[in-house]
C-alpha cells in the first residue's frame, strides 16, 4: 500500500475492520484478533468504545504509524 493510500485510511475518525485489514496487510481473523486486543486495551484504560469501530488515533498510536514520514513521502512523490 502506498503512503497516499495509508493516509486516506488514517485520516478517518473511526477504524473499521476493513481499514484495519488494509493497514495490517492481513486477513479477517488476524484483524479481528488485533481489533479485540486494541479494544480490550482501551477499555482497560477507561475508554468507552461505542459500536464496532475503533478510534483511528488509538490505532495509529498502537501500530506506531509515523504520520510525519508518510507526509514527507507523499510530498517527495509529487
């Protein structure tokens, strides 16, 4: 996945299962497992997670996605 494609996903407020599968480059079962781990971590920290989606900021933080680097790559490619 290119830096632009990654940025298009992470600028969303909420991360659904399809987004997580794309970010992780994995299948449904692995994404469901990681989603559960992230959700459990957030709930244990006192957050309330409505519905099935995860806050994108939490996903970016946990996956350690470097937004500054993505922006530099996109800028260099233009």
